[in-house]
C-alpha cells in the first residue's frame, strides 16, 4: 500500500533562526505587527510503499535521520496518512 | 490571545520539483528505494496575537499571500491552534 508521510523539519527551539527573524522584519514592514515570532523550516512530503502505516513511518524516520534533518540544528516530526 | 499558525508552502503539484528529485536520488543511494516520490517545501510557524482563531488565520493568510508564498509556483495551507 502507498502512504504519504509529511516530515516537518524545524530549527531547534533553543537556537536563533535568522531566516525567521528576516521574515518577521519583512512582515513588520508590511504592517503585520500582530505577528510576533516566525520560525522557518522545511516540509518534505514523501510517498512510500509499505505494508503498514507503522512501516511507512519507520522508513520516513530513517530518511529524516540519515538525510533530511541535521540533529545538531534541527528536529523533525512525522505525520503519516494513506495515499 | 496568542495563536500558533503553521503555514505549509509547497510547490504546485503540476510543477517539477528539482529539489525533491535530488532528495529522491539521495534516498535511493541510501537504499531507501521504497520511497517513490519526494516534494520539498517550506514550513513557516508564526505566533500571532489576535482576538480569535479566525482572525489569527486571516492574518497568517495575508502574510502568506503577501510575502511567504509565490502563487506562480507554490500553494499554501494553514493550520491554527492556540499557543
């Protein structure tokens, strides 16, 4: 069966996020001062063939750990659904 | 009240995603051939002060339309929750 797994990779909460700070400045210039904090990360959507949702999630976790997320600077979250 | 809005910005489904294709190649080299398709986009988490969740979502939508997403190449989805 085919599953869609969304891998959300975000900068660790303890770290500064210069890209987010730049976006925040841009939003303030547009008059959107109600927005107080911005953090920018990646969203990677993968299509996986697996026997079960758990197996699909495990494959996506391996992909995130080996290639997609840098654990020194980023954490990731997974969300799995049938395709 | 403070809300967290997650803005997911992804390349339009009709368009090629060269970054996703590159990741797919990398995953194949790692032996993860069960992963068949990859699309890479952005995830922007904003913290918004607003009277209601609807207002927070509307502010985030304005931010996405004016600054964060390029409608020629990208679409976006919003997800709002209390902070």
